[in-house]
C-alpha cells in the first residue's frame, strides 16, 4: 500500500471509530454517566483477553459477544454494588472497573508472554498498524479494522434512529418515560451494550484509555456549542472526525502516537470551546459581564448628571473625578466614561468637566422616569417605607425598558410625582 | 511454601506495605468525600508530568519525575474544579475529559521520549503505566516511609478539622475554619500519595489502591477513627500479599496483582462485615422478618379470642383453632400453620392433637404486651400524626422506651380511658 494509502486508511479507521464513539458519547454526557463509559472501556479488557486466548487471534464475533456481556456485567455489577451493597456510586464503579481491568491486564500479559505483544498497546492502541492488516473485498485491499468499524458505525446510527424517542425521553425525563410505559432501565442497558460494542471495535485502533476520550470529549464540546440534541450529535461527530484527521497529521509531524495525538487534539478543541463558545464560553461570558458592568456604570453617571440638571439647571457638568466616582471608580469607571463619550451621550463641557449631550439628556430622562415609577410601584404595592424604595429602584432602573415603563405608568395611572415628591419625567411624547 | 526473604524482597515488601497503609489512610477521606474517581483522574493526569520531567532533566531522576507527576496531577484536578464551577460541564464528564486528554498527552510525550532515547530507557517510563514494584530500592522505601509518616502526623494533628470538613463542611465554615484550605491540603495529601505510588502500582491502577482498602474498611465500622486504622491495616496487608504473590510468579506485573488482592479483600469485607456486610444484613433482615411474623401471629391469635388491649393475663385465655386465626388474619392456610408451629417451638403456645392451640403463661404475657404496644402505637399515629414521621419506629413492639415520657403519658391515659369505657372488663 502506498504512503497516501496508509495515511488515508489510518484516518478512515480513526474517523469511523471516533464518529461512533461521539454519537453514543452524547447520550453518556447528557445522562451524566460518562464514567460508566470509562468503566466499560476498562472492563472489556478481560473479555477481549479471553476471546483472544480462546480464538488465538482477533476474531470479530466472539469478541463482540464477549464485549456486550462484559459491558452489561460492568453496568449491572456497579449498580448492584451501590444499591444492594450500600456502597457509594463512584466507589462501586471504581472497584468494579479497576478489578476487571487488572484482571484483563494480567490475562493480556500472559498472552503477551506467549505472543510477542506489547501490553501497553492495550492502553493506547495500534492504529498505525491497522492499514497493514487487510482483507480482500471485491478486488480491493481494505483494512480489516474498516470492515469492523463501518458496520459498527452503521449499527450505532441505526440504534439511535430506531430508539430516538425512547433515548430522548429517558435521557431528559426519566420519570415521564416510566409514566409512558417506557422502561428507562431497558434503554439504559441497551445503551451500555452499544457502548461496549463500539468500545471493542475502537479498541484495536485507539486502545481502552483513549476510547474514553473519544466517547466523552467530542460530546462535551458539542454540549458547550449547542442546546439541541440533533445539532449536538452532528457537531460531536464532526469534532471526532476532525480530531482524527488533525491528530493523524500532528502525529506524523511530531513522529508520535496517533491515538495520543487524537486525544490531545480533541482536548485542544474542547479547550477552545470552553473559552470561546458563543453562549457558554468562559471568555464570552466574561465579555458579556464586562459589557453589562460598563453599561450599568454608564447609566449611573447619566442618572447622576440628570439629577444635577434637575436641581441646578441644564448644562450642569461634573468634574472628571466626580464623574469617575459616579461611575463606580477604578479602571472600569474610566472605561464607562469613555464609552459614554464614544456613544455621544457625554461630552467635555469644560476642559475638566463632563456634561450631558442632548442624547444623553434623553437617556437620563428615561432612567429617572424608570427609577421613580418603580419607587411608586414599590411604595404602593409593597408598603415599603419611603427610605427603602430608593435603593431597589436604583438597581431595577437599568432593566426597565420603554415597554415596561409605559406598562408601569399605565398601571399606576400616570402619576405626576414619586413618593418623595419629585416630579416624574413625562414620557417622551409629552415633550 | 517457605519463602526466603532476600534483602531485595524485604525492601519491596516494606515499601509496598507502607504505600498500601498510606493509601488506605488517605483513601478513607477520598472515599468518604466521593472523590474516589478524582483520584483516578489525578493518577492518569500524572503521566505527562512524568514525561516532561524526564525530558527536562534528561535522565531518570525519581524525585524529579515525581515532582513533574505531582504538578500535572494537581493541574488536572484543578482543571476538573474549574470546569465544574465555570462551565456547564458536569463533574463526571470533567473527570473523564481530564483523565483521557492528559493521559493522551502523556502517551504522546512518552513516544517522543522513545524516539529520542535508546530502547533501554523506554522501559523505565512504561513501568509507570502498569507499575513495577521490583524496581524499588531502599531509597524509594525511605521516600514512601517518610511520606507516610508525614501523612500520619498531619492526620493526627488535624484530625478534628479533617473530620468536620469531611462530614459537615457548612458547619465548619460557619465556625470560621478555613474549609477551602483544609480541602486543598487533603487533596494535596491524596495527590502526594498517588504520585508516590505510581512507580509501584502504575498510573492505570493507582486509583484502585486508593479506593479498595478504605471501601473495604467501611464495612467493618461506622467510626472514622476505626475506619482509618482498619484502612491502613488492610492497605498494608494488600501491599504485602500482592507483592508476595507477584514476586512468586515472575511474569506478573505488580499493579494488577495488588488490585486483584484488594478486590478479594473488598469482596470479603462486603460479605462478612459485621454491621454493613451483606451476610450480616441479610441475617438481620431474616431475623426481623421472623420476629415480625411471630408478633403478628400472637396478635392475630389474641384478637381471634377477643382479647382487648388492656386484657389481663391473670386468668388463662381461651384456646383457639387454626381456622380461627386464619379467618381473623386473612392469611393463607400454609402461612398460618407455619407460624403456629414456630410459635409453639418458641414456647408461646401449646398444641393439642386436634388442631386446637392453648396459650402458655409466657405466651399470654407476651401477647398481652404486644397487644398493648400496638394499641399505643395506633393511638400515637392517630393523636400525633405530625410527629409520626420523626419519632415513630414501628419496628419496636411498643412506644415505651421509644417516645419520650411526656408523649407517653397522654397515650397511656387515653388507653386507660378506652378501658374504662369498655367497662373495666378483661373477660376474653
């Protein structure tokens, strides 16, 4: 096989496995049983070892059967241990899968003693070699791994399509599922069986530990990027495939383990999503918080200036330091002032004092109107004493848009003055 | 089989015993605080650190390797914390992500190292994945011993603090204790233990050593101090037995053998633990069912012959037939017969040949007490239903001794009033 042929097939093997894992992984992540996937991928090891010992080679059908059995066994044992043995869930999981994994390692080392097999490959796979083990299909040399993984991927897609409703309901509302007569338990064990099958299929390519990466990380990344299940499945698969491509090239470039690079790649993609995801990303949230903080501080300045104009006449200005203090002080205060100037709401009246522009006056007017309407609302409906209404109104005024202001005014029958006796700025239509 | 203890074997034995004991101590807190799998993530996250340290130092310098392992391990745990707190990623997914990605990075680095060096050095780092106790030298044992001693001292000195932080962190916080820092130091102890254990047990299986002794010890006691001691002992035993077993069969890597020994110990504790073990619980359960069946029978039999709750035992009560009991209780015939037989065996009843049963003295006394107790419970549930949830323990024969005296007095009075209304009669 040519160089490109090797590369292509390796990537294909990786992509197929990762896609299948990503699909199932979405359900694992949503159901908060990611670690059960982790456990199963460790626990199938003895099953594989036994199958290998019995068959003398990697034989597909007995291995898959063995995998399903062991997968279900793992899920069942840890469940039984936690409910019947009264052991906490994570402890029971830990005990079950480490024991099975240890058993598997012992068996494999025994096998490796007779066959020249590196026991470490159990953990990180042999994807580099998969293109070399080919089978003749219709005159083409196709890696055996592809012939295993492609049907498994198809079965996975079929499983999800067939049980779409059941998986959906039992994932998001187990109670409803039971009420509808769907056995959440049956769906759970079917899912576990599928995870076991996919794990065994991917095992040869990426080994047991890295299957976990492929199960969980693309799904978790997709979860950060979307709230819809269909999209989540699609994005997870895309990420899985992308990480197999990028991981392969990265591994070739640095001359290192392909499976390891795939895990690192998908981790890097996850990291990017954590920071930059449009709605749930950390940096994005930070920016949004900053934006809100600046807006509120700015509005505080506008309100302060408007009040000053009310008592001292139009055209009043605040010295820069006082304006900064009204904006809450510090760097954020200065930023807020800059922002107001850039928005055309504030301007330098003298070299050292800031005042409202016409637009700023309108904005201040709306704020004060909102503030005083809310004061009345609180005073009338909650019997709060007069000195208790200013504080909450100062906070709420930032969130009362024009619609809400008019609704309040209508509700309170357009009052002329607030509880403190100050005039409520008329709505804009009144001039 | 007599095994001659060579110097080397003694070293390894000492080392793994100390390691196991340490893991047991520290693992107790990990298990109690549901951090068991975080320990697993920590172990896996240590691999890249090992490799990086090797790359930086250029040779296999164990303290440097372990420091590197500690750094990335702790980094991994901090990542899990960050993900859990600042994103919508849940704890289980966070653990899985850190575990697999860090481990993948470790594999990448170890392969890079493999490329740079001769095949001889490769085996050095690979042994950290599955463990290799045979490589232990006296120096390592000193390290492990030192660390174990430090852990022990810290646990003894800060026992109260760690205990409270583990079981009631909110209360500890309200008392002004630095919960965050205590938590961190606990995590630090766990991290140090995990890292020290890596050469012996390996990355993949270290979590097991952390979990199993503590989880096994849990079945034997409800007290933290006993659990700590027992976990340490069990950990030491697991270390010793595992090492001997893996040494006697040369091809077996130590890590898996230790884990399997641990699993056996865990299983044994699961079954045999005196209070929380499965066998003990089943026995208690069966005992209670038998006891309850017996009580039910005596009550039904007494009801069948119309004994009121205040009935006196001065005069012998009437005898009864099996059919009478069956009719009163509504039980199937076989159940009635079996329970009657049981009662006879226990000496509460005596049977005449023709299906009639007579009360013995002790049987009458017992049945009278049961009737009275049940009546008092009924009154309690009727009169004080809002207290029932917290105070009722219907497994007990009677509220006497369960409810406080100020609640018992009105109940007794009520019963006496009922007795008076029924005309002081105790005629069955």
